[in-house]
């Protein structure tokens, strides 16, 4: 796995790690020398996971990519109660937050040499679903906490529900159309990249209405799937301290701001509403009856936000 945030612009470089303190000092001292630009932020490694799945229970245990400076746990457990066409389920999990290089792998501040980021989400979900003929409905509620290396702790809530219909469902071909509603709320806005922030999307209010369409084909030796989701999203973010875990650094910035009003001590809040588009394409091929190789490409966009993912995998299945 290779992850990269690219090379930040000069303006963005001033909002990474403890650089805002250097920017403030330069403004107060009327130093016109440009600060050195941040280098490309990237990391690489290979993750390992083991899965066990049965009708009442699913378990997975793995690691974050081996090759990152610090290796973490990636694991979850789901228990299900099946009642005819209805299902009640509960999940507990501990997952890395993969929104950015900062949240996933963590980075080292170039000025203080301090490591921060590498955020872990610990979550509990309770929900259920009901299937009927070629359709169904589902509803899940999640409580989650976030912690990482030298970042502000956070708490979030999420409700996700929807319904779907399969106009094509025969001979290994499945086409599914649906509607999905997602509600989220977080205590702290941790979207930024200065020291103490986690670099992950955590709005104080989030609402989305989405229309997903997918097609999947399964054959004895191979399978592939494709999906497209169009939606309307609206979210609100509170303002946040530049250094949320360091009152001393915040106080220093405030003192600099008294000398020069251009010094930034807090990031502004914002409200955004717009269209969102997500797409994915993937597949796998059986090399042997219990061994498969595959990959997937995904795109997720909302306004100026764009995320691209490409992954490859090798899976070994063990059966009784």
C-alpha cells in the first residue's frame, strides 16, 4: 500500500504541524523570508488480515500496514440474530481512520520532531435489516470514539438507513438501486493538520441523501462489481483552535495576534451544501479453488474534496 497527500501549496504548508508558530513569529518580526515548503507527505506498507465468517458471527483481526512507523490493530466482531427474513446485528470494532496520511499513518512535525496523528476509531453499532423478495431495508446506529498520537480525543454519533431494490437478480447477475440517508455529529472539529489535529472529517452536523446504483456479476472463476452514487450533502463545522491540545501554544499565538492581527489563532467554522459523487470498480479472479487475487478503484468527490483509492489484494480462504 502506498498513500500520498502530494506536495502542499505554500499557503497549506503554513497550516501543518507547528508551522503556524513560525508564521506568527515571522509576521511579528516583519521577516519577509519565505519559510521552506513542506515536502510530499507519503507512507507505504502492507496490511495483513484474517477473517472468520459464519451465519451468527463474523470476526476479522489484522494490522495497519506493516512499514508504517507504528503498527496498529484493525479488528472487528459482528454478532447476528436471524429471524426469517429479518436480522438484528451488533458490531464492535477498532479501525484506523484512513481519511488522510496524517490520520492513517501519522506524520512527524519538521520543527519539533514530534509525532502526531495515527487516529484509531473505536465503535459500537447496533442495527437491523429486513429482506423481501428482491428488496430490503436497513437501519444502523453507531457510537464512536477517536484517539491518536498527540491529537485531541473525539466522540461521534452516526445513524445510517435506507432501502434497496434489485430489478436484476438471476444467474449470478445482480443490479441494485436504492436510497440512503446518513446523519452524523462529532464533538470536535478535527479536520485540520496542525499539531493536535487528526486530519479527518468530523463535522458537528452532517446530513446526506444518496441514490446508489450497483451491478455485480459472479461466475465460478471470477467476479466483478461497479457502483455509482449521486447524493446531496450538507454539513456544518465549528471553529477550532490551531493547537487544540496545547493551551501554551494557543496563548503564545494569542499574544502574537495582539502585536499583529494577521496572526491566526483559530480556524473558521463553515457550512457547506452541495452534490457528491462516488464511484467504484473492482473484481477478483480465482487462481486456485481457495486462492483469489483482485483489486478495486474508487473515487469520492464533494466540492473541492477529491479522494482516489486503488487497492490490490490476495485472499486465501480456509473451509471446513
